[in-house]
């Protein structure tokens, strides 16, 4: 290999390593710190030792974190809220995208434009009006009739099911699918729902996986502002609010790091599982080819 | 079973009028080919019959029943798409049987009918494969199989052979014609290729900008083209067209003579020029000559020819084989 090529390659790798480190170091710092007692953690944080599991290493932070907060309980809440939202969102958003792409109805273009416009409205802007709405909405659930959605799971789920990004992703993907397939299945006698269910969705593996991952990240990581506003009872609170346990009298940094490490595990699991499904679905449908 | 009537059919796409006003009878059991240049509205007509597009005005009858506003699946039609439109995630058997599955037929019946269709089309060994593991010709057969199992009154084909290579296309032409005589349903076939039209049809409909130029069987169209458009469109190589002095001699604006009716004249014909190009096809020879005052004139000569490019040539034709047109319409003598 000529020298200038080798230099180029080396530079490329250096750049990649540098980028990888930018992403990895915060995580490394989190995991390593979770193994150290607070005193050492604070001292190490001014040197490279912050990223090395050296000194007084133990799982003490984990045991005390578990003692301090009902961690599994928070994880259960978060996973449940996020999971139900994802399932409902994938279903409803893909269904509405289907109608935007394949059905003809009056005002379709206008409605789609309005949905896209909601893209640019940050959640913080609508949080207060939304609070006023859900505060006065009736609900019939397992516990009977209630006059407000405050303090519940569904108040953390329903407002987040439909979102412009997910609809937009599905619309883009559906537009690229061959229209002939839809027409062929209409001639074969499929109802519109059957076209959706038996032809379009089976070919949509990659976009379902992508949308699910994005939705998971949007939900799991952002359960902060809204739950504080609408959920006073601990029973319904998600992981992010569990952090409060560690910011009392004096802040327990080691335990916080342990807690953060634990609640990151579901994210990694979810990502790994979906990545497998993603690759498998591309390989099995093979629309192009 | 399967008589199709189109009555005063009119179709706009937005502001674009694609089919101005079309009346057409397609006899039951016929193999009718809609042929015309690309963009003339052939696919649109087929999709109107299928119910994939809504008519703007007019009626569509199948066996006397008004189907104009019925769903595609209720019209007793089946369609084979240019792209084949096979479901990529289903096996060949599932593709062929999809309509029956949707109709909730018992599994055994589905299996039986899929096997029947597979047998007709020689697909028995491929039933468990996915479409992407098939060749173009095999995909084509699966698409036809899917149509057959629906047991339709009318088959609709939209340029089904245009994605195949030339030799396979020839073979599929024969197979489709045989299929037609075997199952005897009405077939409506769209193509821009006049050779396909001539070889397969028992009724040809020549279309031009959404209007019918002529309807008839292949030989009628070839021997008695009613319009200049049909004369130019049907036949390969194309008919020679003369205007001016030559046409005036026959008391018409435009005169058409097919290449096989041109002859080499040794005693000074009316068309003098020189040879531009020669195609030796074996049994016969095509001579393209530059005639002064006209476009290239094509002559088809039986047998071999001892002439070279650049040689002077004189051409003539007999009065019995001329087609005369005024304002684009045939005038019969
Ligand atoms: N969905 C559509 N929207 C607007 N114009 C269309 C549509 N489909 C076809 N056209 C136009 O209608 C004309 C006829 O199209 P088509 O029936 O597909 O022609 P052909 O099949 O004979 O090539 C063309 O000018 C085409 O651009
Ligand atoms: Mg077409």
C-alpha cells in the first residue's frame, strides 16, 4: 500500500475512533462511576481515572440504590407506558399513513399538511393546554368512573400515540411501495383493511422497526416534564422521576450512576432485539430484487 | 360469458381528457387487443374496465350487467400487470391462491385450484418459492396463474410481455394464445407492439389519443386500413407513404403502398433514387432507398439481391395494391 493511502486510512480511523469515543465516554463514565464510592468518584472526576474501574470497586451503590428506590417498580411503569404507546402508535400511525397514501378522500392534502405542521410545535408549548384538557376528561377504567385523567397510566400514553414524525415515516415508506401490489390485491378481493394487514404491513418490517426504535427513545427518555405535571402519585411514575429519590438531603452520585446504568439496560435490550428483526425483515421480504 | 360493452366512456385525469368518448363492443370469448402508441390511453381503458379508475362519464357493462360503479373484485375480472405485481412476501402457491384465501374457501379447495393452475402453467415445481427466486418468464406465469384461479369472465392484460426478452416474448405469445383457446374466457390485451397485436388478436382495436381509429380482425386492418394512422401503425416494415405528384396520379392526397408491393423496375419506374441500406433476411431482402422528393422508401423483395448500397434503383408498384387517403380517411375506389 502506498504511503499516502496508509496515512489517509490512518486519519480515517482516527476520526472514527474519536467520534466513537465522544459517544462511548459518557456511558463509560456512568458505568465506571457506578462502581465507586462517592468520595473517590468526585476525586477521580478531574482525571482520566474517571473512565477506569480502579480503586475501591464494588457493587455497593447498586445494593443501596435498590434499597433507596423501588427501581423495578419504576422500570415496570416506564416499560409498560412506553410499550403500550409504541404498539398503539405503530398501529394508528401506519393506518393513517395508509389512508394518506392509498385512499382517496376529500381534504386529504390539507389534513396531511396540518399534521406535518405539528412537527414544529415543541411539546413545552402545548403542555399547559394539554394539562387543562386531560384534567377535565372523564375516564372509565378498572377502578370505575373518574372525572379526570390525572394520576393514571393512560394520561401518559394516549397524548403520545399519534405523532407527525411516525406518520411521516410511514407515508414516505408506503409511497415507495409498488402501487400495483395494492391494485392486484384489490382485484383479488381484499378489503382495504386486508390490503393493509396482509400486503402492506408484511412488507413494512424495516420501517416498523425504525419507527419503533425512534418512538422508544422519544418516550422512554422524555418521561420527565409531563409526568411531573400529571402524575402526583408514585404508583404511576416512570423511571426518570425515580431520580428524585437520590437528590434528597445530600446527593448520592454513585447511586445515581448505578440507577442510570440499570435503567439504560431496557434501552439496549430493545435496540438489540429490534436491530435483529430489522435485518431479518429486510432479508426476507426483499422488495427490491 | 364475458361480453364487455363500453358505452360513451369518458375519462378525465384532473383537467386532462384522456378518453373523449369511446364506444366499444368486446365479444365474449374473443381475444381483443388494444393497440396504439404509448400514452394513447390503453392502460386507462383497461383500468376503467378493471375498476381501478373511476369513469368520468359513461357505462361499462359485462354480460349486460352495469358494473360501472362496482368494486374491482366484484366485476368477475382478473388482471395481469406489466410489473406482474406478485406479492414479494408470499410463496408462488400463496400468490396464486391469495384471492381464494381472501374468499375464505376451504384449504383443500384452494390447494386443488392452485395445483390446477400450476399444472396449466408448468409451475408445479416452483410452488414453494418466493417471487424473487423466479426468472422473468416464471414470474409472468405466476401472475397469469393468479388470474386463472379467480375463474374470471374477462382477463385483462396490460403489456404483460414488455419486460421479457425477445425470444421469451415469442414463446409467451404462443402460450397465451394456447391458454385462450384452452379456457375460452374473454381476453383484453393491451400493447403498443403491433406485432403482438397481429399475431395474437382475433379483434384489434387501434387507438390514437383516446379515440378508436379502427376495429377489426388483423387481416382487415392490414388489407383495408380505414385511416392513415392505422395504415402507418399496422405492418412491419411500415407502409410507404407518398404525397404530391405520385398521390395526385391516383386522385388522392396521400397514397400508401406496403413494402412487399414495391417492385424493382428495369424499364424506368416512377420512383428513381439510390439504395441507402439493405437488410438481408434470408428468405427476403429489405431495401431502403432514397427517392428524390420523398422520404426513405422501403421495398421487400423475395429472395436474394445482387445490388449494393449506393447503386441507383428504380421502383414501381401495381395499381391493385395501393391505399388511398383524403384527410387521413380511406377512400375506396
Ligand atoms: N393517474 C394519472 N394521472 C394523470 N394523468 C395520467 C394518469 N394515468 C395516466 N395519465 C395520462 O393519461 C394518458 C394516457 O395514459 P395511459 O392510459 O397510461 O397510456 P398508455 O397505456 O396507452 O401508454 C397519458 O398522457 C398519461 O400521462
Ligand atoms: Mg400503459
